[in-house]
């Protein structure tokens, strides 16, 4: 039934006023146009219609009815891509009536289509498609409407401007059911493979006693169930033959040959793959890597990476991956050396801006850039690959404490003179006081201006001379700025995994680890003498969500 409810206490209490139409109409939309009320809806129980492909119209002189069917019903009945199913309320714009409809090809509510009604009368209906003017989502499941957006409600404000609410989804319709089926099927196949191996190796036996198929002893019983007796005899013969074949196969498979070892290795691999598939589909969520809210709000940040001509292949992979992260608004490439590529050289869902530098210097990473439109900046080396989920975690933590640097690579700097060591040392000390800016969020205005202040000039000259330690200098700038207030300057977020792709190429900046550490130890001594020591230590595992363990 299509029912009409009246508010008794708006907007939470309603009572049934009447049944308008005694049919299971869905996505009904009511509009007053010219001298009549018009009702657009779909009835998928109508004979000969395809689901999500049917549209029909009803009209009345009153919204309370009685309602009469349009002469052309059903208006659509066969093509789900035409937008037959309503995608929101009809609305008037500049004297014309518009109807949002759903393109349901591939999945329910794949996208909204907009139609301009050219003719609407009791005898005739005609509509033509027009551009909706909504930018298509490009980030797939990482966007709130990446897989489908299927309802639009537009309203004009008193100011004359328009505002709209839209319904979107990160996954196609029925995704949870498909994932459950795939997961349980993976577990079932893994169990079958384990059972097979156990059976072949003798850990599992299947024995049916001969008496199970034995004929009854008494003649009257035998005559009464003779067909069953004959059937049992056939089953016994087939079972005996099958048993002999299985025994021979087990004997062959238990022979200690390389082919048998390879066979069982393949079986083990298939079992592992099926378990991984099952875990992925049943416990791995819906595949989205969406943004976290802070105080109920979402935001965006700019990614800044520094590279040069020899690492272009790395950069392309970097841009393609991170541009799909939901909160990334723009990627700025600081081009230090060589012929820069065009922005169209990248497979990106967000704008890519190439900032060509005149001087090849690591200081360029933190250059003040008035074209950056976001307060938050993620400085990320072009050879570091991590999940969008981890990036979004870091962004959320930074939004909680924008006065800090929030990053993914902690270090513990101590000793006299201070020594630069790896993360393992920080883990042993159960704390850290420095974050590498090769993967860190920061306040672009504060951090960049601080780095390019007159106070930091001597440090910048040292960085340029040694082509190293710009991240250490930034940590000293943060520590020096907050030393009077005694506030915390850095915070760590533990990534699920991170890959350093520079290990796969010959163009890494610092391939000699010990030499690299020696240079950075000298940097620490230099910066400590100029700007004072770094803070003492902040412990791992202080966050309630466990993101810093």
C-alpha cells in the first residue's frame, strides 16, 4: 500500500491518515503542477516489468485522492539504465519541472540522472535528459558516493541559492551478501582440502561395515523389500570398486617422490589461499578506506612530496595510490632536478601541481607556498607506500592536536653528544622524542614559516651544505617554539604496514645506512648547539585507541 501519514507532533509522531493507492508503489514522489497533483512511483509487481526499470504516473485534484492512472502507464518498463525509478522529489526550476531518476544498471542506485519534463497531462507525458552538473566521484570505495549515489532532494532557500541532500554509498548493492558467500565458500574449500589430506595420510578414515548393506535373514522380509535388496547389492559392488581405487590412490600418493611432495605443497598453498580469502571477505570489512571525523566534521589536507627526474616511475605509482585517499585535496610535487613532467602524466583523482625549484636543495620541501589551500599538510617521501586507512588515522590524530607534528616514523634521540639511531632503539627505550618528516602531518603555515624564519637560517645553510637533516631541523624548530610553554611537539601513529620502494631501485638518496646515520648524528650535534636539546621522551601506547603502540 501507498500510505499517507499526518503529523500529530512534528517531526517524531505520525498517524495514518489514509491509504492513497492499494498497490506496493515505491520511491513515490508527489508534486503539484498546474491544476493537478501528480504522483510518480514504481510498481515492480506489474506483470512484464523489470525490477528498477518501471515508472508510472497517477494524478488527482487533491493530494488525498482519489488517484487515477495515467493513460501511458507504465511510462518505462524494460531498461534499468533510463532512470525509471525515482531518485528524489521532483522540483521546479526557472518555470520547468525536473525529475531525478536512478540509473540502476549494474547495481541499484548507481547514479542520479536528471530529466526535464516537457509535457505532462492526463493523456501525455514526455521528458528529456539534462545534465545534472554533479562531479563524478573518482576515488571508488574511498569516497562517500564512490560506488553509487541514488537520491537527491533539492530545495531553494529564501536567499535564492539552492541546497541539496544526497544519498550515497561506498559499496554496490548486495555487497555484504556477496562477501559473506565468498568468505564461507573459501572456508569450505579449505576444510575440504584439509579433509582430503587427512584422508590420504590416514588421519581420517571412512569405514562402512559390510553388515550395513547385508540382506535381511528372513525370507518374508526379503520378498517384501526386494527392490531395496537389489539396490543395496549394487551399492556394495560400487562401494567395493571405489574403495579399491581409493586405496590404490592413497598408496601412490604416500610414496616418497618429488611429484607427491610438489602435489601436497600445491594443496597446502591452495588451502592457505582459501583461508586468506575467507578471512578477507568475512573479517576484512567492505574494502573501503574512509576518512575519520573529528568533532563530527570531515576535512581535507594537501600532500607534498619532493622528487626529481630519475624517480619519475616512483612518483607515478605514488600519485595513483594516494590520490584515491578520501581526505587528499591536492598533491604538490616539489621538483628539485631535471625536466618536470606535465600534470597530465599522472593517473590522479585530485589536482597534481608541479612546483619546479631553481635550486636543488632539501630545504625546498618546507618552502612557504601560498597556493596551498589547506592548513594541514602531509609531507610524504615519494618512496613510502602505506594504506589510505593509516594516512586517515594520522590525519585524525593531527586534527586533534594541530600544534604537533604527527607522523609514522619515531626516533629516540639521547646521549651526550646526541646519537641518531633507528626505530628499534626507540622501541627499546619505550619512547620517542622525534618524528621523521618523510611521513608526517603538520600545520603548513606555522611549520613552513618557522622553518624559513631568520632564526632557522644557520640550520638551513647546514642542511643545504650536507644535503641531509631537513627533517631533524624541523623537529628542532617545533621543540624550540614550544620550549617556553613546555608543550608536546610530536605524536606517533603506528601504520599497519609501510613499504620503502627505494629499496627496489638504484636512485635512493641514502643507500649507505651507517654513513647516513653518521651524517645525521653530526646534524644533531650542530642543531643542539644552536637551538638547544630536544624534549626528553613520550611513551608509546598512551592513546586509548591504541594507534601509537
